[in-house]
């Protein structure tokens, strides 16, 4: 339109300088059960993740 060509990377740099960032939509399953997810996080996640060792830097 204006007689200039940019590579995809050049467009990325230009948009970043203008304050734009890539937007990634959040995809969630329609069948997602929020109550089940929250209960799993509270009951199971700490056990799965484990605790850091006492000698580890924190």
C-alpha cells in the first residue's frame, strides 16, 4: 500500500516498539469442572509438586 516491505520479524520488532504484544487466546474445555480442578489443586498439587529440601537456597 505504501511501497514498503517488511519481514515477519521486522513487523514483530515494529509492533513491539509501538507497545503491542502477541495476544494468545485462552482455550478452555467446555466440559471443564472448575470445582474438580480447585479441589485437585488444594488436595493433590502440593503432594505432586513436593517441598523443597531444607538445604536448597530459597
